[in-house]
């Protein structure tokens, strides 16, 4: 019997188990959803979360959009003209809420708010390695971002007011040139629904869609990144080049003892091309390199993420005393992944030893260690030292419950 992943927000619903029927997926199990819909076709789910409340109020969302480390965009469609501005926005820089046809998009709300983080955790039947963030959009009547497509899998959860969604699986994804945002030149909707609070629409990448607010509304987008082959190749090659080498050894140099004098100095020597070709053909990698690249790359916080280390950190002894009583949890911003050999926390890799493997994997899956579990582990001084280091960096928080 698999154990259910906990989350660090006591009392809040958790992600369903793979074979658990859940209203979140329209009375399907995650296994059925993943088999039939994930990356394949859209699914409308009425009352995925009945009685839902917006994780943030309108004013709380506006206050978030005012912060430097929060990514926000304002999209207006006044007098039939699309315009885009990037935040931060002081609340009085936003258009009046009585004015029609504007929308504020705030990315990464899960990084800043426990309620949003808990909502996102309900989708942890999908691997964390695929998770991107929870975005909240606020729109006034008629507001939206235009018909477009995304390269993401997304769950569009209506949390306040109503939004009319139109979607289509068109092949022609040509964008309107000269606009500040991605709007399709031709949109051919095939289906249309009005979503009310608690309703949710799942869209795989590249499905054309357009959501227009009917009155004031708020929508949460739980997005899953699908890095392109191009991005992965570039990042992987960089990772390979940086792969640890013997730091004391002299770096291997290109050598050309057979170079002859030339009369055309600007011409690229064919010897150079051949030799560099041979050096590149020698580059090799294995499954370990791929896993270590993915773990580090996918656990890297986004560029705008700033951790908040404690102002007056407890020393290690007091820290241990505190978690003996109340446990610990990963900070909302921390990404902790693992494979069979290593763990990856916020872009840094560490190798498991026989002791660390079990508790670290548990901490990563549950995002918390309860006090009673910690008490069984605390004899391991390397563990307490590591946790204390993460606590001082603001990567973990004392107290298992937020
Ligand atoms: C929105 O919530 O306004 C836009 C979300 C999307 O279409 O991806
Ligand atoms: Co979209």
C-alpha cells in the first residue's frame, strides 16, 4: 500500500494516490487521468474542488504584484488594442477595478503564500520535476490575454467569478505579428464552456485557447514545464563542460605542432577543424551524467527567487531541540529532488550514503519531517549538521506545520 504524500500544511487536502478516485479529476483516478488525458487531450472537470475559495483576495494579489521578487504582468485591451506591461505595480498603478478588459497575471504565487502552495500540492500526483508554478490571474469584465497557445500542460482552476473558455486543436498556430503578446492570427474554437468557482479545465501543450472574464474573476493556473529539446541540449552541454575534472591537472589544450606557415592568414586551417572535430567526437556521457544534470537543472530556483534566512538563527543544539518538539518542513521555495544515487536541493547535488537516503527521500516526498520521525533519526550528527546548514540558508523551516 503506497503511503500518501503529506504536505506541510496540516489539515489541508493532499494529493490523491495513483489509484484513488477523486473529484479533482472528475471522479477518475490519477492513473486514469494520466493514461487518457495527460499530454493527450483537454478535459473539463466540473466541481473539481467544490466550495473553493480564492487562495488570495484581490487586494492580497495586488500587494504581491507590488513586490520586486514577484513576476507580474498587466495586460489591457482598451479600445481594442493589446498592451503589456511588466511589474512590479503599486496598487494605484493598476487600472481601476471598475474599468473593463484588463487582467493582472501574477506568477509563482505558490512561492509566497501557503494557501496557494497547498493548492498546488494537490497536483503532486505528477512528478515535482515537471511542476512549474501556480499563477493567479485577476480580470475585470471582458478581460483576458487573447487567443493563444502554451507550451505547458496547465490546469486552469476557476477560483472566483466566471470565465468563458473557448478551445480548439487547430494546426495553424501562427501568431499575430507586431503585438506585445502572443495572440493567434486565426482562432478556430471547437468547444466552449463557462467555468464557475471550483470548475477546472486541463489543457495539454499547443491547444489554442481563449478565456474571457464574465464579470470580475480569478483563475489559478497550475502549470507544468516541458523544456524544449533545444533548451535541454544547450543546458546539458554546459553541464558537461562544467563537469568536475581534476582541479590540479593542467587543462587539456588544443595543439598544432604540425601547423605549416600560411600565405592566407585569415583562412580557417583545416587541421584546426579536423582536430577540434576529433576532440568533440571524444565527448561522452552516461546515464549518471544525464540524471545529475536533470536533478541540478530542475531543482534550480528561478532567477528571481530569494530565500529568507532566519535573522537570528538558532545554534545547532537549539535547532535540534526545536525540531525534536515540532519537526521541520521544506521552505515553500525549496525544490528537493532525488534519484537512486543523489539528492538535488535548490540546484546543488549531494550523494546519498546508506544513512541519508531514507530520511532525505522521505523529506523530499512529504516536504516535512514530523517531530516523532526526527527523534528516531537525530543520532546521525551528519544529518543534523546538514539540516542546520539548510535552515541557516532559509531552505527549511522549523515546525512541520506552516
Ligand atoms: C488567464 O488566466 O487569464 C490566462 C491563463 C492562460 O490562458 O494560460
Ligand atoms: Co494559456
